[in-house]
């Protein structure tokens, strides 16, 4: 039975150790590549002020509509040659949407160091979760549904806070988001290692979204702390 499990993924797709390692390597390479358009999008947004020109309400609508639209397109093209370009276009869009927060933090006296601290912290989280995923032997698939529920609750609370504008709630949500999405990185990488996820574009999308949210939450926390120190 153990041999059968090692040879077949979650959907009965034959997988070998070499195939799983190939998917994992492709995921890491595409994840690294996806950071390039993300940085370009953030730089363009800060330089042009295009996202700051939008009202917060319009910005939220554009972000949610664009993000879900891109994710739908990625799901439809993940098994074709268009999958990678669509994913990279999505990461550029996400960088553009991140530029509002990045620009705000950069406006602080120590803004550049705060951005670098958030970047380093996100890198440390990713390396830690990647290491754990290679050490833990237990199947973590069951974590997925609980983490998904957590994300839904975060999204609902985040939309509510858009109207409430509570700094305390924002801090709480940011801390919870760091914890939940860090766990999601571990969960998604472990799925690839165990052969439950055999499409590297889907795997990259999941891990990218988690890294994005960890960075955004860390930057928001550091920005609030930096703003109070002013």
C-alpha cells in the first residue's frame, strides 16, 4: 500500500520521486522568476502613482476583480503554453497593487529599511517553511480546509475593517495573516513533495499568494510601527 501511495498522487496521477522533485524544482524556479514582474509592478506603481490616484474603494474593487480574474485565467491555462505568461502577468498586477502600501511606507523617514526588513522577514519565513516541508513526514493535506476557512474569515474581517478603519483590528489581522499564510506555504510545498500537486504552475500560484500576503502583512505592521515612531 505504501508503494501505491508513493507512485500515485491525490487524483490517481502516476508520480515517481523524480517526477515530484521535478515539479518542486520547476515551482521554485517559477517562483523566483515571478518576483521579477512583482518588483517591476511595484516600482512602476510607486513611480507613476497610478494606484494612489485611485480611491480606496475603487482600488479594492480593482484588486479583487483583477486578482480573481487572473486566478481563473491561470487555472484555465495551467496545462498549456500560455500558463506561465498568464501567471507572470498576474504577478506584475499584484506588484502594481502592492505599490500603494510600498509607497506609503517609503514615505516614512526609515521607509527603505522597513521594506528591506519586511523582505528579509518574508524570506526567512519561506526558508523556514521550505525546510520544515522537507523534514516533516506526516501528510498535512488535512490542514488545507482549516487554513482555507481562516483565509475566508480574514477576507471578511479585512473588508469589514475597510469601513471600520480600526488600527487595532488591522494589527490583529496582519499577525493572523502572517501565521495562516506561513502555514499555507508549508502545506503547499508539502503537497508537491508528497505528489498531491503535480502541476508546477498551480503550485507556484499557491506559494506565491502566501508569500505575497506574508510580505504585505509584515510591511503593514512595520509601517504602523514606523509611523508611530515618527
